[in-house]
C-alpha cells in the first residue's frame, strides 16, 4: 500500500489544514439520513419510522464493509480517484434521498453511501495520522478523530433539525449537498493525483464472501428494527430472516476458511484484544441508545425535535475534556483499564441522574449535567475500547479489524439495543396502562376532568413508569459492569505486585 501526501506541493500549510479538516469533517458526518430531519421526513412521506432506523444502521454496515475493501481499492486506484469517487457517491445518494418517496430506496442509498464514503474518509485519515504522529501512532490520532466525529454529528443533527423545523426536511439535504459540492471543488483544485507504482487487479476479490457477510448483517438489521412493528416471532418475515441469518453466517465462514485469499482473514479472531474489544463494544451498546431520553423528552415533556437536538450540544464541552484527557492519558502511558472504568462510571452516573429526573415539568436546563456525563463517557469509551480492539494488528489486518469494530459498535450493538428499547418502552407502556386503568375509577375522575384528559394522564403516567423501569435496569447493569471491572483491576494489580515482590 502506497501512502502519499494528498495535496500538491505548492499548497501552503495555512490552506492545506483547513481544507483537509473540511474534507474530513464532511466525509465523517454527512450521511444519507440525518436524525435531525428524520421525524419530518417519515411524517411527510406518511410511512413508519422503522425504515429510517434501518437506513441509519445500514450506513454503518456499509462503512464497515467499505473499510475492509479499502485495503484492496487503495492498491488499485490513486488517492485523488478514491477521494472524488467517495464524495461523488455521497452527493448522488443525498440527492436520491432528497427526492425519493420510497423508504426502501433510502435504505439502499444509505448502504451504498456508507460503503463508498470510506474511500474518501480513509484518504483524509492517513494524512491526519501522519500529521499527529510521524510513527503513525493511532493513540495520538483517535482523540482528534472522535472529537471531530461525535460533536460534528450532533452539530449536523442540530442544523438539519432547525432547517426542517423552519423550512422543510428537504432543505437539510440542500445544505449538505452544498457542503459536499464545496469539498468536490476543493479536491479538484488542491488534491494531486499520485499515480501508483504498481497496480493490483480486483478480479481475485472474494465478491461472494462480501455478499454473504452483507446479507447476514442486513438480515440482522431487519430483525432487530422491525421486531416491534411485526411482533417478533409472530411475523413470518422475521421468522424467515431468523432462519436465513445462520445460513448466511455459516456460508460466509465456510467460504473464508477454504479460500487462499479470503475477504476476511479469520486469523484476526485469534487476537485476545480483538475479541475482548468487540465484547466491550457490545456491552457499550447497552448504554449508547438515546431512545429513552429522546422518547421521554418528546413524549412526556413535548419538546420539539430541534429542542431535543439542543440537548446533544450540552455534551460537546464534556467530549472536548474527554478527548484531551484521553490524549494525555495515552501520551503518558497510563493504565487504560482505569480510563475504561472511568468511562463506564460516567455512563452509570448518567443513567442515575436520568432516573432521578424522569418526571413531568422539566426544562432543557435540567439535562445539562446528565448530558455532560454522557458526552464524557461516549468519547472516552470510543477511544479506549477502539484502541484496545485494533492494538497489535499489522496494517494488512488493521482494515478488517477496524471494519468489524465499526459494525459491532454502531450497527450490531447500538442497533440491537435501540430496537429492544423501543419495544420495551412500548410493551411497558401498554402493561402499565392496563395496571393504572384497573386501579383507578374513571367515574370519580371525570367529575373534575374530561374522559380525554383522564386517558391522557393515564398514558403519560404509564409511559413514565416504563421509562423509569427500563432506566433502572440499565442502571443495575452499569453497577454490575463497574463491579466486574473493579475486581479485574484490583486482581491484576495484586498479581503485578506479587511478581515484583518475587523478583
């Protein structure tokens, strides 16, 4: 793999760095579906919200597959070709989502965009890696990457929500398209096309393996997203997907073990760090979904969509602090397990504070402290677990490991628990509604209020009880995780002290 500078030699540094940051920011945060205008989008199209949740997960599935393929594409195409290809497909897919009325096309567009954008993103990634560390040390780069990605995503969500609220959901796409067009123009002007010294063909690529892995991930995505709408095992389509899922997984593994040049070298599964890191990302998936807070603020407190996105902006200062802390933590080679414990502690504190604040009559100012805790926890755990997962991999396997890490973190873990939480809130609300209705007497209530107000109050209290119940279970799980991590840290410290003593 040939790594070269992205820009012409005549481009001054004061131009190069802002252009590089704009390219990096755009490719990181511009998708084909945006949480800020999604509510207006499915309401305007008159469809369920589930296809758009499926599309959001499909972006990360496509990104994971794209990372794995990038090691081959970079040996076949020049850096400028890959950058322009990624930005052009991003532009096209945003245009498709802007004008389509079919949710299925949105899902396909998001998958294609996620796959293609990695070609452009990784070109910028390698340049930033060389800027932050001459030895290409990712410990110094990750805090910058995640501070660009996470606050950038919340900022884009806030902007698209405001455009959708004040104008129309399609205006959000207009703003994104203008940003991508600007990046395309800057790339044509400042980016040099470095010809490859040796071109590797793509005919030996395991396209059937790619298709099998992609099919398994899309089947899983369909199962976890549509479980609430189709009532899980009562749906023939979900039962069919559940049957096909292990078939696709087994076919993929069987094929990769037989090929001389597999799409995914399964030797990466022998890495203890890799397996442990993926497990931690699955655990992190329990805490990541924001569906509880957003459903509470929207359904109980009746915040508008753009008000909900303002809550995410509270997390940015804590993310900055977490990124700086993580940078110096690894710079001075402190124990990463302590940082991991600190991140999960902050997430547990967030759910504790959220549990205490689940009541009516709250405002935006009541969420600043929980949001700070959540922002710090997210960025610290993303950095810590991410570095742990891909540690010690050679460059040839790093792309594959990173792809699986991205899929596990953002599609499997977060997607699974987002779907489950949506169902638990719905089922819990129904259960508590029946219970509260059975304990109260409508005849006594309607003497002072209307029957409609009575039903509204019952539903509100039932939803509140469901939110609190689910938050309590997550809080207990967080305490369990902290206990296990504390025992592990103490046990490892005792072993190290014993070894020093024996010497």
